[in-house]
C-alpha cells in the first residue's frame, strides 16, 4: 500500500513538473537515496534453477546491480546483455548482479531463456519474478518501461535508469559509468570496446558507409538518435532533405536505408516518432522514384518537408 501511494504521489508531482518543462519524465522503482528492499525470485540456471533466491538483502555493504526486464524486445535484450557482461567483470569488486524477468507466463519465459542461454552471461544471476509483471510490490516498478536498472551500495540506491526505449549507444555509457562509480571507480569502457555495434541501427549504417554515401549515413544517424530533441530531429530531417535534393545519387541510398528500417519490424526502436514517420515517407517516396527511374530534384527541400 505504501509503495502504491508513493507511486501515485510521485506521478502527481512530476506530472505538474512535466507540464511546465514540456518533457516527459519516467520513473520506475526506488529513487536515488532510497532503500533497496530485499525480495524473492526464482532462479533459472545452474545451482539456482527453480530455487527461491533473495536479492538485494544482506550483505548490504556490497554494491548491487538489478536489471528488471519488463519487455522482451531486441533493444532491451541488447542493453541488458551488454551491461551484465560488463558487470560480471566487476564481480571481483564485490558487485552482485541480477536480471529479474517480469512475466505473467513463467513457463514460456523459462523456455525462451533456455533458447538464448548460450548468449547470456552465467556469472550473474538470472531469475524470474515471483510477483508476475508487476515485480516486487515494495519497488513500485513502472509497467510502461522496457528496463528498470538500479544500482545500490550500503542498501541505498545510487543510480536509477527507467528506460522506455533502451539504446546501447545512448543509455549504455551512463549505466556503465554508474557501475564503475559504485564499484570503486576506474576507467569507464566504451560501447565500441564492449562490442556494442551490432545492437545499434546507427552502427549498422556506419558499417555500410564505406560502400555507400558516407555523408547521407552521417545525416541519417542524427535523424534516428534515440534521445534527440524534437528540434534536433527536425533539423536533421531538413538536412537529409536538402542533401538529397542536391544529390541525385543519394535517392537510391536513402530509399534502401529507409526501407531497411521500415521493413525490419523494429521501426519503433529507431529514434523519435517524428523520425519514424519520415523514415516511412522516405521509404515510400524515394523507393517509388527509384523503381520509376525518376530522380527528379525539382522540388525544394522545404516543399518536401511540408508535405
């Protein structure tokens, strides 16, 4: 009941703040400075398989990393797996790391985890929530996020990341820094050092740049940047429109890249809604033009943007 009241009060307070700032703020789980209550889960692999396990309890002095896996998507999986792979290397510093899969079908989740087991780091705890999709009641988790990442030391939260659209490239560095900080400091690894390119649409574009239009690749990376502001996205879209209006050869490349994203089934993971809308427009417009053999550039970039 207390956890529920806390969620309501926080939501009411920050809804007012959001109205003032014009930016959506998302909260999930205990906030920085709050206590990290113990809770029970069911272990999945190894000696913990099918056993009751208590997480976030004693010894409280040890640093703790908890990732609540709310939504089974490729971006969420990518962020979770990379963070846990790195967290396993900080086990020697006392870091106790766990992934808690929130689900209303524990059997199906176990089957899925069995299929992907070879890709998961076994030096961290993988467990299924005993409380279904809601997770432990005392945590006040938000069902509208894909991942809730919590770091704590001496029983209190030191960092909280509530991720609606997880991104290795944008969220990874912040989480990695929080892990380094809570385990005594040191060099923060880069995403490239941890092999994160395969999780990023931006990185896939970069990988193709040597055999296509490098300038267009750079411009499109700015369009699909997941944490970009609306103003930045609009500016990036205008830059793409202007570039292709002056570069007939770029039409085919833009059509190819936009279609690749639109037909991937993962469009919602690429940038903002505005970016996604323009990716669909470009796929249709320039794809059709390429099929007709029409590379006309008579329209101005401004006219195209206003359509």
